[in-house]
């Protein structure tokens, strides 16, 4: 069997944890299996690197950020190979150039295009454990790129697909996928199984336990994926096309803290204004999420929308730069908002779901800033300070912990 195992930052956060993971890898290897390991940077290393960069430049060039980021994963794979060597297991670490892992050219948010398997296969044939840097890739300019925060999951799934692995195991610091982040919602329940689609929605709406593109890729290539703990032996959560357990109305609650709300006030109330506003943002590569437009009054209207927090300043700058096209009176930015979503295919045929969520928020005195819905999710924007209370209230209202 060929098994891809991915260990996240906390799981390799210090020498002792690296040694524990090395023992787990050794046990798999000794069963006679081929083992490919993908690692994240140790602990909070990626955040430390961002802080270091920002001390020198508040707006560091993205290419140089990627160059910097790659040292994090390179450190952990080299140390893991040493830890395995120390317990008599032959191992070799490889970075994105050595594999190679080819990506699109965008720095900071590249997509994997092609993975070379020859070198890995060769190393596996010579009975080595192969340890690959997560998160990083190489673009056509022969520069390092990265896949976006949390991207090591995607590296692991992509490798599993390219190598036609028999299993892909994502080891993290919780026991599996829960109905909500167990660090925020104490009575969140671990799911034995979840469909790729449900997991994709949860991940896209902020459940950071898996990088959303890893789920997308696992579904596309039918990669058998399991999320489990690196700290204990418990079973974990299996991702499947169809689950055998009965579908719940709601599969989970997700929190996204990476949100900022921008209000553009005093826009002319005439055709083409929304187009001009969002067109200039699209051209600047800024993704807009929830959008709210007020009813026109006295010939003007307001449009409020959300973007990722680190895009907010850029969005405001872009709108100001396009003032000749977009007449407006004022822009305000609020970086202290969070997004809470409930997800589940079951809500499609259940009209009361949104109202139930709003009632739960009302009962704990949480004000809703913005609302957006689709057939399978309801999203609200609330003040940052109220988000955890709101998460718990919504989770309880749907009795997800039971
Ligand atoms: P790793 O470094 O292993 O990739 P992450 O921090 O990226 O770990 O992801 C694991 C974390 O995801 C957990 O510690 C947990 O706080 C968070 N999380 C958010 N939503 C969920 C969820 N629905 N189920 C489990 N964990 C979740
Ligand atoms: N080290 C990267 C990050 O912190 C990638 C990952 O952990 O998956 O985002
Ligand atoms: Mg992660």
C-alpha cells in the first residue's frame, strides 16, 4: 500500500512532537507500506515569518513573502528526516523544486498544475520514507510560490492523487471534523463521516480544519481522505461521496474571522453603479463576498460588502483611485466583524432554517449586520466580540451536539 500522511504545524511543533510523529511513520513503514509524508512549518512559524516581514515592510512584495515562507516547511521536513534516521528508518526530504510541484504563477495563492512523480517513486523503490514540503510550489519563472494559508492539506491530497495512493491521512491537533470548531463550541460533536460537498462548504466558509482546495481536489480525483489526531489513536472523520449515516438538516457551523466590511455611501442611484464599483475591485483581483445595497433615497444609495481582512485597505485604495468613474460621498471600513454560516444540503427543503438561526441570535442579543443565503447555507455578519457567543447559540439551536 502507498499511504500519504500529512502532519500540521502543531503536530510537528517541537522536537518531542517530531519524535512522536517519526515513531508513527516508522510503525507504518515497518508494516511494509510505502510512506509519503507532507509537513507544515513547525507551530506558528508561518505567522512568525509574516511578523518579521511586516517589521521591515508593511506591504512586502508577494514574491519575497513566498521565498520567505518556504523556509518554514523546509525546516520541518529536514528535521523529520533526521528524526527518522535517528531511529533507523531511511528517509529523504524533498522541497517543491526537487519533486517538482509545478504551480500557476500567482504568488501567495498559486494552484498546483503538475506534480512530478519520478523522483518520489525512485526514492520509494529504494525503500525510503519520502518527506515533502507542504504549502509550496514552483512557477514557470522558477520562483517559489505558496498555495495560500493552510495549503499543506492540498499538497497532500494532490500528491495522493498523482501517486494513486491507497489512502491520504490528514493528521492534526483535533480528533477529526466536528459540527463546529471544538475550540469555540465546547459541545461540538465529532463526525464519523462527512461528504466531500458538505466539507467543501464548511471549509470554504471558514472551518480551517481542511484547506478548501484539498477537499475540492479529493472529490475530483476520488482520493480517500481521513482527518484524525496526531496526538492520539482515535478513529477520525472519513470524507466520502455519500455517507451511510442519515443526512442531518445542518452539517455544521463555520466561523470566518478573516472578514472586513466596507460601506460605500452616497453613490448615484442610477444603472451601472454596482457594475463600475465591483468591476474596479475585480480588476484589482479583490474577491467580494456578501453584498448589501440600500434602497435609493434622494437620488443616492449605499452599497456595503465584505472582503478578506487583508484586502480591505487595498479595496478602499482601489475605489478611491476610481473616483472619476464612481461618484460617492464616503467610504467606511470595519475590520472587527466575523462571518458565521450554517451549512447543510438538508435546508433546501426546510423553510424555517434561516428564521431559526436568527431567533437563536436574537435570544442571546447578537445583532446581525448583514445576511446572505443560498439553498444550502445561511451566512450572517456579526461584530467580532459577539462571534463566539453567536456560534454557540446557533449550534445549540440546531441541537448539533446531540
Ligand atoms: P494543522 O496545522 O494541523 O493544519 P489547523 O489549525 O490548520 O491545523 O486546523 C485544525 C484546527 O481547525 C483545529 O485546531 C480547530 O480549532 C479548527 N477547526 C475549525 N473548524 C473545525 C471543525 N469543524 N472541526 C474541527 N476543527 C475545526
Ligand atoms: N504553514 C502554512 C500555514 O501556516 C501551510 C499549512 O500549515 O498548511 O498556512
Ligand atoms: Mg491546516
